[in-house]
């Protein structure tokens, strides 16, 4: 019973060990998959930043800068979690550190873009937009007061060049603007308006021209296309993050596959080891049970075959077989004692029978003698 209890305990222990190992491997795989989830969250966070960037570029509203900063902090938190998770699994994560650096660079460039846009103006009356608007209104007001329609026509042409550039952001309109400025100045020299007014108009025109050139310079620094200026730098940074995201995803997937393979090898190895160990223990326990049983069987068979009540079992173990051997020995002792008593009783009966036979013979002899004497007396 104790050996069977031990066997059951070993089987349960083996199963528990296998479950624990499987659970540990499963937890590690789940944690690695969690890193993939964090990476996807990071990619989604990057897309959110891009949306905030585009919203600001289109609407020029500072609330999108606040949203950008809030989402950027959340994104950096995800990157930090990703680095920590990769550290826990001893996965090389140079790309994660590089990702953090690139994201910081992206944030810096976005804020540079915001600063430039503030210089340009967030609405028509703000920044360079506002100063340009004031300057051109000053020129237009003076020209209108002088009722010089040639100058007014030239002024409208300059305004058209200005608007074309703002809409299309093409430097060819700067060349047109400069040519038309020269035409305006020529028309101003030839204009019949008062010579006292001409310097004032010329000064306002110079201010207007300088403001427009400053506006163009700011546009160029901001980027006339999505591939130039700060916009181009932000685009390059975004493309770098996409490459890093792909590399990190590949690294994590490789780590998951590697760990799954390693877990299988470890699980199979430990399973084989535990199976062999358990088999050896089961074999040893079976021998501990079968050997005494076979010995006990041999003793009982020998006793039955030879009808020998003196055969005794030498098994002296605390298990059930030992207890049976002791019971067998006690039974054979009782049988032997009983047979000795029966033999003694038979001997006594035999002696009594012989004595009775002798007495009977003596009696018969005496009777026979008496008959002889009676016959002799009669004759």
C-alpha cells in the first residue's frame, strides 16, 4: 500500500512539474506576444502623431500641437515599455533605442515647423500674413487716393502673384513678383501723381516687398513641398520609423519562434527524463512487490508439495507481504502443534487398545481352561 501510494505521488508530482514547465513557457510566449502588441500600439501612436501633424498643417490650430504633445508622451511611454520588455527577454533592441531617438527628432522638427508657421501666421491677420496684409493695404490706399489706375492695376498684379504663391507655393511666382515690382516702380516714376507722394508709396512698396520675401523664406524653411524643408525632414524621419518598426517586428517574431522551438525541445527533453525516471522507479517498486510475493509463493508451494509443516517464511518486511508471511508462520505453527497433539492422542489410544487386548486374551484363556476342567470332571 505504501509503495502504491508512493507511485501515485510520483505520478502526480511528474504531472505537476510538466504543468509548471508548460505554464512558464506559455507565460513567456504570452509576454513576447505582448511586446508585439506594444509595438503595434506604438505604430498606431505614430500614425496618430502623423494625423495631428496633418491637422495642424491644414488647419493651423494650436490645439493640434497640444494633442501632438499628449500623444507623443503616450508614444514614448510605449517605446519605454517595449525596451523594458525586450530587456526582460534578453533581446537585442538597438532598434528600440534608435526608435526613441528618431521619435525625439520627429517631435523637434514638428515643433520647428510650428514655430515657422507662427512666424508665417496662423490666420490672415497674424505673423507675416498680417504684416504683409498691412503693407499692401498701405500701398493700395495711397494708390487709390491718387486715382492712378495704372499703378492700381500693377498693384493688383502683385497681389495676384502673392496669392498664386500662397496657393501653389511655387517659386516661379517670386520671379513674376520681382518683375512686376520693377514694372510698378517704372510706372510709379512715370506716374503724374505728386512727387511728394511717390517716396511714400515707394517706401510702403519696399516694406511690402521685404515682407513678401520674408514670407517666401519662411515658406522655404517650412518646405514648399512635402519633400523639402522641415516637411521633408519630418517625412524622412517617418520613413525611418517605418523601417525600424518592420525590423523590430521581425526581431520579436523571430524571438517568439525561437522560444517556441526551445520550449518544445525543453519540454520533450524533460518529458523523456521524467518518463525514464518514473519508469525506473516503477520497475524498482514492482520488483520490491513481486520478489517477496514470488518468495512467499515458493515457500507455500514447497510446504504443500512436501506436506512439510516445518517450512517457514523468512520474509520480515513491514509491508502487507511481510504481514502475510508472519500470519502464514503462525498458521503453520498452529497446524504443527495440533498435529503433535493428535499424534500424542493416537499413541495413548493405541496403548490402551493393546492393554485391553491383553486383558481380553487372558480372560479367554481362563475361560477355555475352565471348560477343559469341566469336561474332565464330567468324564
